[in-house]
C-alpha cells in the first residue's frame, strides 16, 4: 500500500513538474529569467518530493546556508544518488551541473532541462574551457551552482578523489565555495551498509527505472551537513581549492559513518 501511494504521489508531482516546466520554457524567452523560474519551480517541487520519497531530512549548521541566501556561490557535494538532487534542491534554488549523457536520457534529460541544469561533456576535454566559462557566467548572473566533483555517483562507501578542473569556476568569479556533506543514515529503520545501500545508492550501470521502483514506499533518513564556506582565494590554485574542500567533506562523511 505504501508503494502504491508513493507511486501515485510521484505520478502527480512529476506530471505537475513537466506541465509547469513546459509552460515556463514556452513563455519565458529570456534565458536568465527562464532559469530563475526553473530553479524556483524545482525548489518548490523537491520540497514535496521529499515526502513522496519518504525522506526525513536533518540539516546540520543551516545558519551557514542562510548566511549566503543572497549570494551566488559554488556548492560542492559528494554524490551517491539522484535523490541527492531532490535533497539539495529542497533547501535552496540551485542550478546543477550534470553530464551530457544525462541530458541525452529521454526521461532524466527532460527533468534536468526543465530544472535549468548546466551540462559538461567529460569525454571531450576540448570543450572544458567553454564549459567553465558558461558555468562561471551562471554564477555572475546570480545563480547558486552545484558541482559533484567525484565525476559520477558512487556506492557511498567513501568519498572519491575530486576532479579539480571545474574548481576553476570559483577562481574565475571569486565566489564563495560552500562544501556540503550528504550522508544517508537509515532505510526502513535499518542502518545503511553493504547489504542494503544499493536500495538508495544509484551508480555504475544501474538502470534508473528498476532502481526507482525498488525505492518507492521506503522510509529514508538523510543527514546534510553544511560545512565552512571558502572565500577570498585569489592566490589559490584549483588543485588547492579542490583539496581543501575534499578534506572537509571526506572528514565529515567518515565521522558521520563512525557515529552511526
């Protein structure tokens, strides 16, 4: 019964998301205004999707997020599942950087486009300079941009080493970097470990549809920790920024693991 109710909730929420998203795209010609409306639309829907996914969210240090409410910044987070986007987008109006492969997916590509996402082609380094400029421009336009620098979602056993190139975004516009640690604590009241983590984590060659159906009707506890923001780093390299942010997120993630 819980799975049926969750499916119905998702059906109506996604139908509404696509209908309103299509209307925004049709009626808003200015690209900046269109993305502003898309991120607001996504933020409202993700707050409702938390309930549909059965997610109970705990946010540590929310004052750090609130302190940057009127500031454009680069948010950097670890990444284990598509539900990360729902969790983060429920907290703030955000623009996500995702892969062109995701954009080509019929369903998920439509979701990301209507959410105002930006795209990177990891298989074509030649396009990296142009992409960094596009992402930097989004922050200059006042958007809060999300980077998952592990390069892909993982099984949640640890935090992978960060790819450094896109940290150039923050150097280009001298904007704050806000590190965020996402940790899935329990599913259906049981501690998440190797035996059940694949119910939440979506990675590798897992297909979206079957994974989504298995996740329906669950109860999930998620802990978000807003870490210390970084700023004023004109003399830093992107490698140094990457390492500083990685250290914060990695240490927080493993402290959280040990605490559970």
